[in-house]
C-alpha cells in the first residue's frame, strides 16, 4: 500500500471503516509476494507510486499479468513534476 507507516495506517483505517478487508504491505516486493499467494482473493490494489524494492507502477503491471480485471489505484505524495523527474509518467484513469 504505502511505505510510510503513518500514511499506510491512515489509508488502512479509512478503508476498514468503509467496510473493506485490508492486507497491508511495507513495500512493493512484500505486496507482490502476498498477492502472489492467491491473486483471486483480492478485489482491488491500492499502492504508492514510489516504494522501496518495487515501485507501485511495476507492482500494478505484474498484478495485471495475473489478474487483468483487478482495479488498481496508484497514489503519491509527489507532484507530477517530481514523478516525471523520477522517470514516472503520471496516468489518469485505468492502467
């Protein structure tokens, strides 16, 4: 979800309060490992664009290889300019 524990906790709390079951991951690689155990158990992926060990964009691409219809929400605290400087291309809509 997010590599920042505070942001991850807030986002998880909001989703749980809305009735969603949430599985948290500290970074992209951990999220990929958890997802890989049972891809069909997930109904949505929420991930930070910039994470250690695997960026959210790569995680989303891998997830869609196994579960192409899964909705993905990518979030970031970085501005579009910062993301472009890091080599990420901001995309609006579905990936």
